[in-house]
């Protein structure tokens, strides 16, 4: 979201950031960027007055739940505003994979299609003028399984500056780095599961070969389940919130991410590449992230092999340097901020110039917008009346 905000700021857009959430202590300082912050309420007509007065040209929804809550109000009060959904990842995909893992079953499209969250999220995508999809895997899924038209989808991964040689020379060398690292917030269930997997399936195998090495676990929102894993004797150290994530990743030699379920693309793995730190992850971890380019380390789903590859990457300078170079190649080719940013705004401009035709061609979206507007509108009004 901050990367998208940055793109709009570069093009001199006036930005209003409206949220029903309470602002946390560690929230980004948007005011310093010249962004107007507004608190909005769920199921309250005050939003109608706010958005009607604002009359935005573009409304960007942060995940489908926000579009469900406010999309119909935007459509009703600002019909000419382009409605863009930032999916961040396909929540229905992540939730279904989590469900399959709990049931000890393989993920299947049939199971995905059964879920209510799938129907809600796909409906949200169809209602919007454009949906931003962060992963090539998810683009293929939406087009081939759900038959969603290309015209309302846009592949837009993370947006990063090119890693040039000057930047690379600032990185610490192989010899200057130490220990393994995992980083990720623990509100996110795949991160909790990944750390439990590290402890139960991977770490003892690594320590058997490298008895003096440590793994440092960083992340906000620590819970008791994770804190209890701390064991200094075993070199399994729970560090908690990192004030500077880049600094701790740059000091580490290898990132470990045994991700068993999830969706989208993994910030911890792009962060590793940006810090020149190779990684070992799973097929789910690398999904939709590197196209046909070789990975920034190794990809293993068998945890015995995962540990062997982690040890090899940790001890082999030549393998480590090849992996680091692969990461640079991935960032510069796939996550190029300038190229992807220009494409994003040329797409917006094209939709703006042909908005009526664009919506007419998306008949299913128009149908869902009509039906959902009625159903959600009266449910929301009922909740508002009940609250009074």
C-alpha cells in the first residue's frame, strides 16, 4: 500500500487515506507525506456525506472486505470515480490452503470453489473497474479457473528501485554475516505455522551439522505460543519486533521460510533479496515470485532436504554468491518500480477515457454491483438503525 501511495504522490495526486481502524503506535506517518488522514465508520451514512463532498477521481480499496463495506456507497455517491481493488493476495486461496492443511488434505480447486470467502472475494473483483493482482499464479487462477476477463485485472507486484552495483557494494560480505533469520508478523497465521515448522521439523537437523549457529526469529505481535519456543541452548532465539527490519536481514547470512500455506508474494523473501541475503523456502513460498528465473537460494518441500540445502547455502560461499546474484536479477527484472508504475498509470488513464464502455463490457460486474448495492445497502441501513 505504501508503494502504491508513493506512485500516486510522484504524479502529484492529492491523497486522502480513510480507515475505520484505530491507528497503532507503529503506523506509517502519512501526515509527513502530505496525506490527509480521515477516520470513517462502518455502517454509517456519515461516509456518504464524506465521499460525496470529496468526489475522488480514483478510490483504492485495501482488500475485498473494504470494498464490501464501502464500494456500494462509493458507486452511489461518486459514480464517475474509478474503483480499484488492491487484493494484496487472494484471501480465499490462503484460507482454503490453511483449511486443507488442518484437514491433512491436498489443496484442490474444488475445495476453493466451495468456500463462501471465495464467492465474496471474486464478487468484489468483478464489481471493481480494476483489481491489482500481486502474483502470476493468482493471475492464472483468476483467468483460467474463474474466467475473469483480462480487462479488469492487472498484474502488479511489489515496486522496488533497481539494485545497482553501488548498492551491492554496500552489502556485508559472506564472512561478515552470521546466523539464520526468520522475519514476519505473527498476526499472519502462515508465519506462526512457519516458525513452528522451523522448530519441529528443521532446526534440529541444521544444528546437528552446524552446532554453533543460531536462528533469530523477528516479528511484531508475538504471542505466547511463539515466545515459548525461545531456547538459548538450542540456538533458537525469539527476538520479537525489529526496529529496522533491513538491518537485521542484512546482518544475517541466510533467510529460512518453510511456508506451508499462504498466497500472494512473500515480503520477507523480496526483503531478503533487497538485502543481498539468500533464502531457503518452499514451493508455496516461491509461488508467483520469480517467473522462470533461478531462485535466490533453494526451494525444498521435504524438510530433511530443506535443512541440507540450508546448511549448504550457509557454508558454501560460491553457492551463496550465486544465490545472491539470482536475487538481484529477480528484483531488477520482475519488481522494477519504474516500468511497472508506468504501466499502472497508463492502464488507469485508458480506463478513465473509456469508463462507460469499460463498465458496459463487464456485464457480470454491473449485475453484481446492482444486486450487491441493494442487498448490502439495506443490510447496512438495518445495522445502522439497530445501533441507534
